[in-house]
């Protein structure tokens, strides 16, 4: 079984680094979709099968936090795994995201090995849940 990913980040460079990190994991990769903001991310989620969303928080048009809040209100999207990859340091913001189902926060800049480990852990939790 291959895993499909959605990378939501306004930085082309960050999306490229995350995509390269995904290719370095030991996971079987399916499709990797990209979006430049939360609104595009929601469109991608509604159009494609996604196993894990990797989302920045600080983006134009619709932030990652707004996207995650919209996902929580949608019966299908609320079940998706989300890992935040952001430079956000406000603990109150991060705590609110964990209440919305975010599995983990990886601070930018990050070591590829850390992101790889977080992704693998998040997907094992998902498969262990029987989803």
C-alpha cells in the first residue's frame, strides 16, 4: 500500500525540501500533491485521496490554522492525519491545533531525519487505528 501526501506551504523551497524528505523515507510513496495555501489545500483534499497532510501555518489567503479548523468541521476531512511543519512558536496556537487533531509539530528549520521519523510515526498511528 502506497501513501499519498499533501504538502501545504506557500514557500516553493519548503515544499521541495519536504518532498525530497518524503522520498528519503522508508515508506512506499504514492502521489504527492502540493498547495500554496490553505484554500488550495482544502481543494486538493476534496479532489484526491490523501493519507497525510504536511501543513505550514503562516500562509497568505488562508492560513494553515484556518485550513485545519475548516477540516475539523468537515466529516470526511476531519479524519485526515495532519503534521504541522512551521516556524510558529506561539504555544497557545499550537495547543489549539492539537485539540483539532494535529498529530505533531515540526519546527522549521528541521532536520530531514526528524521529519522522516514524525511522518513514519504518524502513518503507523493511522494504520494502527484501522483507518
